[in-house]
């Protein structure tokens, strides 16, 4: 149905009001000129200048994106209703070599915080310095392992000395830049240590002493802000213990003092993934339920971990962790809003802000409404404040409850928010926001000047090795986190009678490894690869091989996929070859473990820097061939047109590292298949900030064989947008405002509406699906039901085609549908395609 001009004007007014409300809600209050009190807290919330507040926070890690991406990420977070950005501080990138610091480029912490401040948002700074975060070594620099007598994260003097030095360095930097709130900056909360309860028992009394020492260290800086310890039930003194998890509204036992507020420092928006994992998801409805539940239990701060996950560039991910990080967050790896998660949570934040006075000052109570149903109230009769959360905890059963004489329908496992104890402005299970689907589109530049060249690494022999030992040496201690790679070499002599006499018997190389992966070569010939997994890093490699009379050479490329990031005694972890033997010989099993072993750390190409323009000139490149192990490949390409994010589809490759213009985009491991038979990750992000208009150098180090000719340069879009709304949905949250402690409707017609909106400079080009009745499926895979109205498509096309956005009615009458059709859900489902506006489409 076409909209009237009045409807269009009304819709635009609502959008303007929504934007102004979100800006006002997210804007931090600056300190008053007189009687400045900074940041404090009570048993209800953090307090800014003595005033309680609600905080909606999201984790965005500065090194997991680029400075060019930061402004857009922060602005989108604010548009999503956040007023706080949370980040860790990453010790090992800032002090990779003891005493030598790096705060430039992606590591420019001060610049990142100042951008947040510029957008009038707050900051939570998690100093750790142990952070876990699926980050290499949990944030610890490698050199800490080599400090004499060091034991991480306990009452150990060498460790505490270096921890104090680094934390002091960061705190002094923040103070000198005036970034703490009492100084006029955005930092309102800081964290010391991280989830220490998980390992404290392993350190016994030393663990308890360390917790107290860490708290005293933090408090001693007198920064004028509160400190937090997440997952730390015995957080000392004024340090706040906070919850991490998926359902803190039900699992958190609460602060360890009635004077401390109820804070949720990590609400996991999905699940981080490792190579070999199947896809992981968490629905927008489930996250919204968890947040509403937490706020109904006196919570006043939630942080989404992650709000934008980003990318583990270079070698920065922990062992086996994928290069793509928390891609299912409200902002995906590329910074594109993932709908409906982004929009549904934005509406939740608005609903909670409409309930702000009750949540911060009302008296809480719980009223049972039947098995699995309850009403949580926040009331202040003298102020005429009443907020209600109507909860259905039944995981499968919908129901209707009577509250204060009125019937309210509650979908299964959902919460309805009533900011005035009368009007439902939001239900966690009813998604008004639009959906979208991501596509990877091959760029024209893929086939332009696509000439590949290669440089092959030499397979070393024992005589080439500079480091010789009586056994294979441990991998972490040898590579020292400057490379993933180390060659192990050995040799042995066989006589003709030692070899198998039968043709059906072949010698087998047996290697026991402590992780993480390996590629084996016998007499220069590649025979196979082996690897462990995140949960079990050790593995056994067994492959048949061809041996000869005389001297035989074994060359094994051992490798790590990042250092471990969790658990007690990180400094004692091991990796690399443990034992090796040859089976199937006439003389029996030949144990090679006690042989002399040579060791060569790193690849020649790494040492020469051939992934850079200058370094690539130091070796001779030849015409590329596919399927070559330990081989470097290079080509040039131009930047794809437009502004859409750029990525590499590396489906045809195996395992290795990739660089663009000298910047490492991370580890790729396409050959490691999930239980579903597909790579855990085949597409890898290339930030546009790393690209030039022309002649970008792409270099790939392939470990065990791939086909670079099949590599695609792609652009990333979320141009397939959808909406799924029923007649039972509440009106859009933009329809409501609070005035004088009452909820007012901003429009006369409060029936549900379906909204579709393309990105800026794009319009709705086509309608791929439209049905009213009982459609099924999800965005990108809808199917009409038995009650489908044939008029739906034409009505939707008339209302939406050629426009940047449109609003659609949701009622059987509007679409000529039969409301009494058996099985109807009175649902409107639409899928549209957005595209850039053509010149002839412009007014």
C-alpha cells in the first residue's frame, strides 16, 4: 500500500526524534564546575557526578581493527544505543621487547580513547595485564617467560615487578593525556586482572595474596574512578566483582557487598571460534532476553563482548583461534551492522532508557503470575514511577498473563518491558528491526593482471642446521614468538637388508607432537601434515614414506598457531616434536628421538621480508605452479571500486599467512575442515586502509600446497534486507516517549509496522520475496505458506521500490488476506535487494 504524504512526514519526524534521543541518551555528562564528584558508586549503579546512570557498553578492541575503521565503529556503536566502549590493553603488542614500547598505528591506545571521547561516550579500560581475550599468550609478552624464577599471576616477585611496571606505564600515560573522567576524560571504570577465580585455587595461598596485592596496586593510583575484577567473588575492599557469561541475570550471585552495584562486564554475543569449529550463533532474541533479565535483577551496566570482534591480524590470535573474531557480534568483522542483532538491541536500550527512573530509584519487588511467569516491579509511588518486566521463563510455551487487571500475551522465554506498568514498548522475542544477509561479491580486479609468481623455500637437511641437540627442542622457547615456524632435521643410515622385503609393506614415519601442527618431508619429498586442536593440542602423526639404502633425511616443519591464552602456569606450556620413530623396517622400529636433531628457526622468506615491496626483490620469483608446499606466491591487484569492505576468498589454498602491502592479514587455514566438512574460515579481511588505488602487493606463504589461481578478491555487502513482523508485535520503540513519568505515544496509530532501510546512497532495487499469512524460513530462504496473500508483492513493490527506506502496514486487511485462514500467523515477511542509486533515478 502506498503511503500518504502525511505518513511520510510523520515517519521522518519519528526518525529525527529517535536520533536526537539516542544522542542525548548516549552523551556523557561533563563534570559540573562546582562540587565536582567524579565517578563513584552505590549499591544501585555507578554514579557520574553523584547521579546514578544506566550503562550500555560494547567491547571494541583497537588492535583488531585499523585506525581508519575506528571512527565508523564508534559512531555505529553510539547509533546502536551504547554510551560506553570497553577495551583491553594488550601488553605484548605495546612492549614486544622488554623496555621498548609501541603505541603507533593499530596500537595507538590514546588516539582510540580520544576518538571515543570525541563521540561523547565513556570508556572502560581493562588493564589486565592478563587479558585472555583469545589473544596470543593472553596478552603477556614472550620475554616474560624468560625472566628468571618467574611464575605468572601469583605472589611471585619477578612477575609482580614487571606487571606493576607495565600497569604504571599505562596509568601514567592515561593521566598525562587527561583521559580519566575527573580530569575531563572519558574513562569511568578500570579493570585489574581478569577472571582470576578460574585459576586462583591452583596457586593456593599465593593466589589469595596476589588478588589483594593487585587490588592495592590498582587503588594506589588514585585515578578517581572505580575498579572492577570480573569473575572474582572475593574482590577486595572497594573493588567491584562483576559477572561474565551468557545469562548473568540468572547465574550471577551478585556483588560481594550491598554497597557495590550489579555489573555485567562480558555478555557474550556469540562464541569465539577456533579452526576446526562449526559456525556459532546466538540469536538477537536470546541476548535481549538475557539483558532484560539482568536489568530486572537490579543490573545497571551491561557490556557486550564483543560488540565488534574484528580481526586477529598478523600472528596475534591465541593458539588455534580463527583470524575472524566474534563475527556474529552486532557489528560483524567488517564493521557492518548484523541485523536483526544490531537493531533489536538498539530498541532494547531505548526501552530500558524509558524505564530509567524506575530502574535507578524505584523499589524492586517480584510478583508471581503463575508457573514460569512473574512480574518484576520497580516502584516509587510518591514520584508516580512504576516499571514492570513481565517474564515468561518457559523455554517452549507461549502464554497469557493477567497483570493489574489487563491480559498480556508473552511468547516463550521472553520479557515484555512496561515503563509505566501499563504499556508494552518492547518484547525480547518480538523483533521489529530488519534482518540482513551478507554476501561476498567477486570484484572485477580479480581477473585483472592476475599473474602469479612463486618462490620456494629450501627443504633443509641436518647438515644445514645451526642449532644441534641430542633431542628435538621445545617449540615455544625456540621460536620466541617471532615466527610460527621451526625446522626439525635429522638423518639416519639404512642398509639394503634394513628395508622391507615385501612390496606391500612400506616404512612409516611416527611422530608424537605436543602441538600445534607439522608438515613432514622425507628426502625432500612432502609426505603429509598433522595437527592438534584447541582442546587437545597433542597429536600423533603417522604416514608411509619411501626410504633408500644409505643416508635418509627427515625434515619436519613444526609450527605454532599462537601461544596459549588461558589456564594456570602459562609459562610452563610446551609445544613441538616430542618423539619420532620409523616403523616397518626389517630391523624393527627405529627410534629417532635420541638422534641428533638440527633446528632452524623461521622461514627464509620471513627473514628477508619478501612480503614487502623492497624485500620481494631479494629473491628470484618464477612462474607459479599450484600444489607446492612451503612456497611463497605473489601478485599485484588494484583496489576494488566503491567503499564496501574488501576480502580475499582463499578457498583453493591450504594453510599459511598472507600479506597485503607488507601488512599481515593473519593466519589462514582453509584445509582444516569443521565436522560439517567445510572450512571454519575461507574469507579473510583486507582493510581498505591498507590499500592503494593501484598495484597492491599480495604475498602468500603456503605451507602444504594450494592453488593461488583460484583466489578471489571480493567485496562484502549486506544489501539483502528483510523484515518479519506479525500483528502481535508491539509498535516500534520510536512510537513512545516519556513525559512527566508517563509514557506518551508519538503517533496516533500504534499498530505494528514493518520497516526496511538501505545504507546511505543505496535504494531498494527489487523485492525478492513478499508474503502475508504464514510464511516460513529466514532472511534469504523464505517460503510462502498456505495462507499466502497474492496481493502482497505488488503492494510492497509500490511502497518500496526506488526508495532508501519504506514503512509497511502489518494487517490482514491491508493485503487482502484471510485472517481466519487455518494456520495463519498474520505475519508479513519481505526480502528486498539494495543497490546504489542510478543517476537516472535521482530527482
